[in-house]
């Protein structure tokens, strides 16, 4: 194989450097657009999440959320925090103080916002910050008032 001329080596090195630099630039652009996407994804009015919800997986657990979409549940002193809400898509984190676990969740709500199907997963179990334990799926149903509109007494 004949030796590679100096100009050819310089050209190869320059093209590798340009490729590497353009990769860094596009990576920065992806990061910037991800931040913009994250901000625009959270354009929904979180107040629609406020109230009580039945969380159904293997059993039913009551979730109670405030007007920011944050709240609590009774299983293992659970806490929920909404991190993004737009349209019918809801994302958040959960923490269970009693068993030292936390994770994330996503929910796709129905058009009338009365129910939704979701998926949850672990981000930490105790000191393990990369747990391999699987999460699960669940169904949410908004709790309705015990007094229906038709039960309203007639005007005197």
C-alpha cells in the first residue's frame, strides 16, 4: 500500500474535526429544543387535575390532588408531583416515604378528563438509582360527588 500524502492526512483530520464539531453543535441544539419542548408541553391548566381520583392497579387507592396537580395517596405515605401537563398528556413523579422508593409516571387522559390510563416505573429503590425492577400500568377514574345534579331539591 503506497504512503498517504500529507495533504490527504490533513484533509481526513479536518473532516473528522468538522464532523465532531458539528455533532457537538447539533447536540446543543437538541438540548435547547428539549428545554423549549418541555416548557411548551406544560401548557395545560393543571387545575383540571385537582380533586380525588381512584387509582386502580391491583387494588384501588385514593389520590388527592391540589390545583397544581400535586398531592398524596395513602399507600406507603405516597406523594405525587406533576411535572408536565398538556392536552390529555400528564407526566409526573411519585415518592413513597415508607418503603424508600420513587419513580415517574405518564397518563393519557380521556377527552372529558374523567379517566385515564397510565404507566409507572422506578427511578430509585433505596440507594439503587438504576433499579431494574419493572413498573406497571394503571387506570385512573375521577371521583364524582356523592350528590348527583338530579338529586338537587326543587326550588321552594
